[in-house]
């Protein structure tokens, strides 16, 4: 066995042999990053990790919250003993959601784990109702729900394809068409007609596969890393809700990336409140990311009264428990985060400031001759899709890897974003975009600065591609 004397990185992630850029500090909306031996100060954090850091970094109030949580927390194993912190956090989330939507919550440590748990909770729901034939999940093309085996089976993208042989069979994880009006709403087709086409396709999938065997329909309310923040068109989510009711199927919304205050129109928590009547929410919802805002590793599954009651009228038992489910420290820290976000009007702030950011980006980027085809999103979650030709929406050669290249240029211009590929075709990796998800504390000045740095970066890349003969 040879041990490299000059081993650069000891962490088994990303490019194993290379030390990645390292964040070495942060305050508010700014981070300090060490990259290739150089320290970059004052990087404006436009994406807060991966849409995580709602409170901003180094928040002094959190010092008190975390200290209290350490002092008061005693670890308890969930299947033997509960704790007050997990109860309080569950009650807080339920109370800050539309009345009657949720009745219970399970807390775990990551979005993948939340979706994994959700799949089992949904399957057991049908067992509790004596419906043992229900064994199939429906989710969507070009989607991401996490990197564990179950969550990856629900997902459909190049990352999932790499693991196809060890995922749940495709016959058990059925996929409905992606909802992506910018690309797939045909010329001359109205929004209502496009929505109907998608709903007809879902209904056909349900009927063709025997509704009696379908457990659930899962969608990301505002899809993030796979598709780039495409808001669902009017009537789409209510239409899915109606089909789930018609065929007695559970509706599961994945709000791990878009939820918990990132894009709520009412100063609250849930993204779906933009798109669905408040009394017709999902049966289950998974959340994560901004729940702990990076100060604690926490995610969860929110359960409707309907699901909770079926369990109570059945075995009254959730099968299985993870060691760190309902972790008291994590729950207390998350509750502290949420109290500040809502109490200080920060969920309202990000909805207003985020929409201002999106509107200004749209105006500036789409009025110039550049590589931007679409600017889309809502609240604190926006994406910029790149095209070779704005008229035909032609994509760039995936070999150019422009999402990641633009990410690099943004960094050089002092803006941290997420660059991605594959939104148009997950097999060929066609379709480049960058995503923005700043912290909820951003001010008008921050918005101006994000827009300035993003526009400069797009212009830099446009000029470079012109020089290279690619645009
Ligand atoms: C919609 C969605 N679901 C689930 C996950 C997985 O969450 P985690 O990375 O915390 O496991 C992600 C992560 O980006 C996500 O965007």
C-alpha cells in the first residue's frame, strides 16, 4: 500500500485528490473563501451553499440559541423516549402552515433522508388502510430528490442514471413528463392547454398502471437543481391534487430546496401557497435546508391529518426509527432559526427582495444581446438559463459545460452561485443554467450588487464565447 506523502485532501468528496475551494469564514451575506492558495474576501453569497443559509452567516443571535441548545439537550433514542424540542418544532411548523394542512412531523438529518422516510411512511399509510397492492411511486422526469437509493429512484437525471442498476425498478418508480413551459409549451398552445396536456399524461400513467397499485405522486413544488426554478403554471399543482383525490393516491410535495420560507407569498413557510388553494395542500411534504439554515443538520417529513389519522386508526405505530431522528439539539436550533426568520419578517423580506432581484435580472439580461434565454423563479429562488440563440432556444454544446464555467466567472467577480447542466436533456447533459438563492436578510443594496455582479459575469462569458466563435 502506498500512502501519498503529498496528499492534498483527506475528505472523500467531489474530486478526491484535489482540495476544493474552502470557505473559511462568513458574516451576513458575505463569505471568505480560500481557493488554490489564494484568499478571496467579500464574496457575495448568492446561493448560500445550496439554498440553505436563510439567516446569513455568523449570526450573533444564533450564538445564544446554540449555547442554550447545548446546555439543555440530552440525547434520547426516538423509539424509547421523546423530547420537548422536537414537539415544539413540529407544533411551530404546523401552526405556521395553513390551518388543517399538517398534523405531525418527523425530524431527520438531511433532505435525502426525509424523502427516504417519506416513501416508507407513504407505503405504510396504505398498509394501515389494508391496501397491500399499493407498491408504485410516481414522480417526474428531470427531477432531484436526494442521493440515497430510494430518493434517487424517485429522481430522474444523469446523476440517477449512473446508479440505475441498483435503484428501484422503473416499473415501480414511474415517471410523468417534466413541467417546463419555457421549453415544452408548444407555439400557439395556451398555458391552460399545456397544463391539461401534462395532467392528461399523468392520468394516463395512473390508469395504465392500475390506480389501485399507485402509492403517491411526488413533485418538487419549485424544482431546483435539476431544472432551475421553473414555477409551476397556473392550475398544474391543483390539477395533480385533483387527480390524486380522484384515484385515491397520496400527493407528496418535495420542498427541501424551495420551502421553509424561501418562496412564501404570505410571510410563512410553504412554497406551494403560491400555487395551490390554502385548504388543498399536500398529504405529505418534505423539508430541509433553510430549516436549520446551516446551523444544524435537520430536515423533516410533514404529515397531514389524513395520514396521521389512518395510522392512529390502524397500528398507531411508525415502523422504524433512526438514531438521530427528533434530535433535540437540532430541533432547538432549527426552532431558534425559524422564530427569528418569521419574527423579524425575514420570510417576507426574501419574497420581496428576491422578486426584485429576479425582475431586475430579467430586465437587464433579456434586453441585451447575450447568452441568456430565460430568467425564472419566485421569491428567493431564481435561475438564469443559457442559450446559443434566444429565438430558437438552441442549447450550447454540453462539452462547453457553460453552467459550471459561468459559476467560475461569477466567483471571479465576487458572486457565489450554483452552476448546473442537463435541464433540457438529462441524458446528453444539454441545457446550462445558474441558480441564485441568497439569504433572507438581503437588502436592496445586496440585490443591486448581486445583479451587478451577475450581469457582469454573463457579459464576460458572452464576450469570451464570441471570441471563441461559439456565440
Ligand atoms: C428537491 C430536493 N430534494 C431533496 C434533496 C436532498 O437533500 P440533501 O442534500 O439534504 O440530502 C435536495 C438537495 O438538493 C433537493 O433539492
